[in-house]
């Protein structure tokens, strides 16, 4: 859905039963990203009579070199960036420690 409106022409898919007794329901909706503006928020809402509704949103952008970014989800790249920043910070501290030690010994402090 977009702007709280269900897409026109959305087909009701048929559920498939899995071997563990659960069901899978897949739906595909093609969206023309260049029709309106540079960014659109799209929401997928799932409802079942036995459970409260759940939904997920993403921003669809038509800018060059952009990717779809889910809202409220940092994605798998965030922990890797934090880890790399931590390692680089640790190495910088080691280099500073060695430089300070070298200067102190050079000046006989």
C-alpha cells in the first residue's frame, strides 16, 4: 500500500501449505518508481484473523546509485561498519602509544 491506499489491480494470492503445517503466501507487486517524485514510502501489511496485523515499510528512491532502505532496520552492514571502525580506532591508539613511547625514550624523559 502507498499513502494508506491499496494498489489497484493487486491480486489475492493462494496460500501454500508447508511440510511443517504452516502456510506461505507470496505476492508480487510491480511499482513504477519514476511516476511521482524521487522518494516513495511503500508498506506491506499482513493480517490474519488469529493474530494482530504486522507491517513493514521501505523507502523507494529513484536517485542514481541508491538502494531501497527498510525503515527502522539498520541492515546487516551496520555491525560490520562498527566492527571496522573499532579495529581502526584500536590501531590508531596503538600507533599513538608507540609514537609517544618513542619520543619519551628519544628525549630521555
